């Protein structure tokens, strides 16, 4: 138990908030426009993809929807701008979009010299291994002597060599530049193993297995051997908006931890648990601190769902990708997803 | 593998130099020649002045590491001991540049107070201490226990929630003053004392009555609440916030790559591209942060990696002997995870 902030702090707060010229300028523009401009990737199954009606769906898309639900009480007040990897940071720096949800890895350089902030991690990605079930392997530790398909000149290739060296195993690399050709080589049996980020392996397994073999003939091994934390990106200069984006994602994680779902959120409004009352705005305070409606988390969970619901629907067990929660489990269940407390 | 930054770098330089607020706190720190760091008034293992007046502890090492990153010298720090009541005012008024003060990162503090939190330096949370004689190894075995707790705190609420969620009952012994709660526990008025894990470990070594030893008590492994402790900075200077954030990440990343204060000079010869980047053998990271390319080298050489600092102050080489637990690296079952330094 730690002491909560004293009365002295509260009075200074009001002063600081009103005197900081930069606070809220992006948020004000978003409110005036009536929509959040959300930069997404060109199209990655499960993360961001426009369906046949042109409606964007995916885990990354849900974070933009959650931010819109927090600001407007309406998850659909989002304008999506598809951006390539080359365009995405320029677009957020220039103000063309308010936020980038383009599956960008949070790295030091991007977090500092680019004048951007990463506000959390919505998906802990990292390099893994795809093998045919017929190989009879359950762990990457059993891959000694394997032939491995990999793209050249990438961190993927370096991580591969490091991992095998660290585990005192050897491998034969099959180095191929183009992603379609690597996949073809792997499915043709030219290599035992295909290595790249786990999310890409899951997409390959869902979309590229040539018949007559199916999804179920391949398995992604449980080891994640590198760090590719994917986070929302905003520009420096409006701490209030950055805070809303940060805490919108945390709200989804915290809702899952407290068992609040899109289905039971109305019942949860009657909960006696003080933490749940604070989260859902029954006890006011959190919305005021962020400068938005006290029902912001209620709106996020009601309209978008908690983190686990979004994960399962878009990339997890209820999706074609069937990605294991793995590192993206809650901290209380062996994963890394952890929200600071709502108080 | 994700694409690294491309064309956008040009614009980035423009933005960084054009942002009026960038670097103002950092400039002031450089002009003063030291970082002013708000620390607890005295918490064993985290921040305590020794008999020579030298501050030591896990929180103190965060200040030292920031100093090493900015000045290449971990001792350019002025410590200001602050109570929980004083600390936020001191930061807002500019009396200190940062807090490394066992402060829990919460929504209200992160938003309405006009603060930013750096990376989590210690995942604390509520736990249970019992006498070894009780013969209990897990909190799940505490059904029916008598539990000492302070009234009107989140601690009391978490306790009730945890027992209800695990379909167990307990008898609360509610006592206001911390000294009296401890005395009641050590005299056997209750089977269990519940508080934040770090406080329990500290009580175990510092407050055990004569005739008993810390080894007669154990802290059970379950952590039932979230108290993530992190450094705190004011809004307004993103560059300084970034330096504090990545300083902590550098300590974690160094541990992950096996770089220690003892082997860091040898590691300068490593062929691993990640290690070369981190230690500044391949330049770029220092420039991105606006500090010397040897910033991470200096941190590890002068302060150590995260595991070294943890073990020395609160872990196995300290009197507290706190288990790494949630503070293990992500690759070893914990939550300590640094985004890649590239």
C-alpha cells in the first residue's frame, strides 16, 4: 500500500494543466474534426485488413477503435489511412494521421530521434520457427542439424545464427530474398524450417499452404527468440492525447484482468469491487484525469471488447490465424501483458 | 523482422530541432553539472544514506545510471530525500529533475498530474509473510488464517478480493499503525502479515524481535496486486524523459546480453551486432538520444546491469534477499523486457 497523492499535489495540477500550452492541441483538432485519423498497414491478416465491404478489422484496428470509443463514445469515428512502412512515420510526424497502428516495432531510434512516442505494446511479436508436423519436432531445441529457410541480410538471419550458436546446435541455411520464394521453397520441402516473425508465420500458415496439405499439417514452435514489440505511435507535443492512447490500450488489458467483457460489462456496472467501479466510471475520477467522459472504459469494452476478446477474435483461437496467446497472455497467466493500476 | 526507418529520418531531424520544448530540462541539468534526484527518505535496499552519507540502493542506481548516460560519471547526482507527501510537489515545482522514489505508476499520476513515468524499475505488489512454523508454502493454503492488515487501504481491499476469488475465508486483525501491526504479527496475534512485498522483506530483516531471526519467516511467492514502481519526470522535455526511459532499458538489455560491469571492456570486442550497437562500437544510439555514444557502456561499467544492481541492493547479495520473481527477465519468466536498442 502506498499513500495516494495529497491535496497539495491536486492544486498544483490544475495550474500546470492549464498553463501548458501544448496540452491537448492534437486532441482538440481530433474533436473538431469529429474523427480519429488512424494510419494502418497496407493489409496484414488479423492485424489490419479491409473486408469486402471496405470495413477495417484486426487487432491493430481495434486499438484505433478503442481510442475513438474513449474520445467520442463511438468506436466507428475513425478514418483509416493505409500506409507503407516507408510512409508511416512521416505521416504521423506531418500530422496527416494522429496515430500509427502499422505493426511498427518499438525501437530506441524510433522512440527518440524521430520525435515520436510509443505508448505501449499491443502485441509482443518475435522471431519463431514454422515446421511441418511430419518433422515430429515440438521445440526449437530439437532443430540441431536442420535446413532453415531465411531471408538474407536481415536481423532474422542474425538472430537465427545467434540462437543456434547459443544452444550449441548447427543448421544449414537456405537463403532466399523474396518472401513468396521462401514460402514456396519451404512448402516444396527444400528446407525443414521457415523462420521469421511469429505473426508472419501464422499468416503464412493460414493463407499460403498449398493443397492438398492444410493449416493443420504445420506447427509454429513455442520459442520466441527475438524481441519485436509492436506499439501504437503518436508524435511528441500532446501529452494528453498520448496518455489517452496509452490508457485506452491499458483499459483493454485491465478489463480482461478483472473479467470485464463486452457481454457482461452492463452487469459489471453493478459490481461492488472498488477497482471495477473506478475502471467503469461508476466511481468517477479516471475520465476526469484523462480529460474525457467517465464512461470511456465502459465504451471501449462495450464496443470493442477487452484485450483477450480482441486477440481471440482477430488473431487467436477464434480467427483463421490461431496464434497462441504466448507472451501476450496476461502477466498473471505467465505472459507480459500488464497494465499499471487504474487509480 | 520489421523494416527499419527509411526516408522519415530527414523529417525527424527537422522535428527534433524545431520542437521548442525539446531538451530544456536536459540543458538545465547540463548547465548545473548534475541531476537532482528525488529519493525516499530512507528505505533499506531502495534508497538509504550509509554512515558516510553516501546514498545506496536500487532507486539510487537509477539516478546514478542517468548521470552516467548524461555525464559519463555516475556520481554527478544531488539527492533530495522526499516523503510521499512532498515528492510530487517537488517535481512539479522543478526542485528536482526526476523522482526515483518507489512511486507506483497509476493512471491519475500519469495523466492529471502532468507527469510521465519511465520504465518500471521494480514490479512490486501485495504479498503475504508467515512464520515458517505455520508450514505453509503458498497463499492458496491460507484458508481460515488470522491476518494482520492496516485499515482503509487498498491492501485491505485486495486481501478480501483475493480470499473471495479463491473461495477461502480469513479473520482480519485490523491495526492502524505500521509499528503496531508488525508487533502484533511478531507476537503471534495473527498468522499472516500482508503488505507490499518489498515492505515485507524489509520488515523481515529490520524488525524481527530479539530472540528470533529473519529465517524464521518467509514471504509467500504469490503477488496479488500491481504496484509497478518507476521513475517520474515532468511533461515538457521528451528528450530527458527518453534518456531516463532508455537508461533503465539499457540496464535490462545489458543483462539480457550478458554484459556486466566486470566484462564490459571485453564486450567492446564482441562481434554481435546488437552488442556493438548498444555499447556504441557501432555508433547511432547515442546520437539518437543526444548523449555520448558510450552512454550504455558508461552505465554498465559504473553502475552495472539490472541484475547486478538488483542482486547487490535487494536480491541475493543483500540483506533483504528478495526473490527476482516478477523482476526476472522476460526470457526467464519475469516481466522485465526492454524494447530493442536499434
